[in-house]
């Protein structure tokens, strides 16, 4: 499937340029991983990502806006674990989110990470739209910024 390969390539670009350990695209309602970068993943990390979705959806349903959507265009969550990992959840659309895994001691430029994740978010939204419209003619913005 061309769209999945394109999505994996985008995720790989972001993990490499931003120095993330792992990144997933996740359906938050069904806790299904739609895609990830091509680095191997530990089963425990997958479970932690599902737990992050549970925590986020639980808090959002209690303290979030009264509309039916758990995610809005500005949704994000950062959870620091005692095992030295940080899990970062960022919205893509009302049903889909990015979940990033990074080591606490990583020297990540947070502004660069946010810029790259916003570009990735936009590209994934366009990819989903192209898939929905069954159109492969549109070009995606691949201007992921590298650390210098």
C-alpha cells in the first residue's frame, strides 16, 4: 500500500531529524496502531502507548470540552515515566493521534520537535484526505527540519 509506505517514510524522517526513539500513529478510540516508524518496537512500549491513550481519554472525558471529540486541534499530553521515558501524545484529527517515545536524558530541541510534528500532522492529514479521495496526484510538504 503506497500510503502506508509514504506514512512510514514520513515517520522515519521525523524520528531521525528530531531524535525521537519511536513514533506511532494511533486510533485513540480503538487503540489500534495505524503506522509507526520502522525501528523495532518492544511489546511493553506498545502497552505503554495504549496506557497513555487510556490516561488521556480518561482525563479528557472528565475535564475536556463538552463536545463529543476527545482530541481537538491543540490537544497534546506529556507523561514522564519513572523508567526514564517520556511519552508525548499529539492530535492529528478527532480520532487519531501521534504518540512519540523519547528518553528523558535526550537532548531534544523541543521547538524543533514541535515544528516537525506540526509538519508531520499536516502531511498525515493530507495523506488521509488523499486516501479518502482516492487521489495520488497531490504532493506532500516534506520540509522536515533537521538538527544542525
